[in-house]
C-alpha cells in the first residue's frame, strides 16, 4: 500500500482525498490544512493536522495548493526520503526543487466543493524526476482513474492553457448568455440543452466539423444584427473578435 | 391531425421531419428540396418534391431554410389559407409578410446531419400572428417536445444571440484547444471529460458560481505564462480579451 498525506483541502485536495480513500492501492494517512476545516463524513477517520511539525511519515506528500504558494510551501516540508508531488497544471515540476524526489499529479478536471466527481473518468497527467517514482505515481494514478498519461512540464503547460479555453472561457460565455437572457426576462434553462449538446457533439465530431453559426456561414446580416443588439455593451468587442477568428479559421469573408 | 409540408431538407429540416414523423398530432405529407436528396429510411414513404408547383395542400408549411432566403422563398409560395412558418432564431416573423397567417417555430438546438437528436428535450420557441395559429402551433410543438415557449421576435433574437455565445463561440474554443494540443502532439481526448463537466456543471451551479481559473483568481503569473505561450499566434488577443472580461466581471485586478 502506498501511504499518502494530502496537504491542502481546497477543491482539488478534497476530491483527490475522497478518491484516494477509495483506492485499493493507497492509504490516506493524514490531511493537512492551515486553517480549520471539517472533513466530509467519508474521511472522518482520517487524521487532520494544521501544523507541519505533526506531519506523519508517508511514501508520498501531495501538495494540493494554489500555484503561487507551491514553491514556498514545499520549502517548509522537512526533507525526508519521500516523494513530494504537486497537482498543478501550470507550475513546473521544479517548483519542488527543494526535494530530491519530486513529481506532478495533475487531474485535468474542474472541481467544485459541492459537486461530486467520478475520478475514474478524470485524466491524470503525471511526471516524475526519476523512473522509479514515475512507476510509483503511475500505479497510484491508475488505482483511481482509467486515464493516466505521462506528460512533461512543458507539454502540461500547453494542456493547461487549452483547458483554460475549454473551461474558464467557455464558462464565461455561459455567464454572458445568462446575462443576455435575464436582461430580457428569458429563462437561462432554455439554453441548457444547447450547452449540453454542444459539449456532447465533440464525442462524435471534431470541433471544426461541429462548427455552425453566422460566422461559419459568413452570414453578414445576422452578424450585423447581433452587433446592433450588443450596441455599446461590454460584450460587443468579444463578439467581434470571436467572429473574426471563426471567419479567419474557415476562410470566410463578410 | 395537423398536415404538414417541410420545405428545405438541411440539418433543421431533416431532424424536424424525423420528429414530426413520430408525432401523434401531425402527419408529414411532403418534403420539398430544391436540389436532389435522398430521404432517410424512416421517411422513405414520404413524398419528395423539387418543384413548388407540386406542393400539396397542408395545414402548415414549414420553411426550414437559411435566414437570408426565407423572405424571397416564402414569396414564391402560392397564397392559400394555410399557416406559413419559418424555423429561424434571428429572422423576424415578418420575413413571412407575404402570408396573412404566419408564424415561427424555432427549435433551440444545434443540428448536424449525422447526429441523432432527441427532440423531446429541445426547447421550441413559437410565435404566431394570431391566437388561433399560436394554439395550433403550440399543439404541434408539444407533440414533439416537452419544452415549448411562446416568445416574440425581439426576444427570440436575443435568445439566438445568447445561443451564438454558448454554441458557436464555445465550439470555436474547443477548436482552438484542439489546435493547441495537436501542435504539441497531445491527444484532444484528454480534454473531453473537462469539456463535458464544464457543460454539466450548469445543471447545479450558475455560470458565475462555476467560474474558476487564473482570471477568476486574478493570478497574474499564470496569465503571463499563458500569454507567453501564445506569443504572437492568432489566439493571444482572444485570451487577453476573455481574461479582461472575466477580471472585469468579478472585480479583479492584476
């Protein structure tokens, strides 16, 4: 059994701890969080600490903290012969350079406190600075997910950038649509089937094949109508830039 | 039974015809298409015409053609005492002004030729220029969908604009992500669970609650890294504009 301590109990730390608790290959020994928290009932038998001096010995320490604190925080961990891992998509493995055995365990998914996640379908991208630890981490990742890939820091950064487009930016468009319909006393629920189908389509079509709409068709009238509706509001420029990018991608002119 | 002719057999015409063929309230009498087509096997008993002189009498003519040809095309339909309907989100009802009984039947979904659609979950937005036809159209819509709403032309245009954001623009971000990962020999499949979860989240969280990422956190380092990765490529400006819009929405500064 691989013994593990999870450090940081934000959204990633929480969902990862819940998944590790279910793993046949791992034993979750401790959760560390700086501020006071309550562990969910599935984890109420796990030791919870808020002082790094109380850190238990474990095969792997997983730091599930924001990118900008990983390096400083990892420097505070007492040096021992154990693997220290972070979970960030954008921080390089060398953010853990204070530790001779270091690695990354990046679950490529969006986590929210109140939403359950099926970790088995979450791609986990791993990287380690030696072959033995890569094998160890691969075993651990495979015990909670069906989709484990070895990806180095440079490629992982690109993947994280792509994830910003498909998650953060896409979700912001949902928000803009929500505003647009609410301003007109329409129900955002009307758009939900379209949002789901847009995402589901990529299971059978490439995004380029799935692209439709006025910009894809080069439909100048509809585009002008939409720009008029957006008048001088905050989203007109985004509409213009996205439209220009789609026109450019598909070789259309207005 | 409400007798219907569908004019135009593109993606909307095709999927709508398939749904109407299953309806207990409607009988699909004819399909018109200007160019030669083959009807799918479920419709092989339906009369297919390519000449408007052969148009059968029917209670409703549904024009499922691109926005920019609706008005001209509808002018060519012989005037009879029947309801003439278009399926566009952005064209006003008065695109059919040559007909005394006119209406709109807008299925708010994205349709692709090769992808089956469950019409029961597709919101249908209807509008008619008299109360009797509104009732008739409502009955028809309810026979194929569980989500029927009466929405006027002005509100429908806004809804269609919102749909462009959540479908066309979102799908373009999928395409950009696809390009970014392929450039780095990574597999777009890695992003699919994230894409699906991003869409599914809005069933339990508002888009504003679901928003995460470097711009939401005001994480300057990660944003700068991403801009560096995009260097002078075609997507840097989109990244900047989206980031600025998210920062603005959530009152963050870099």
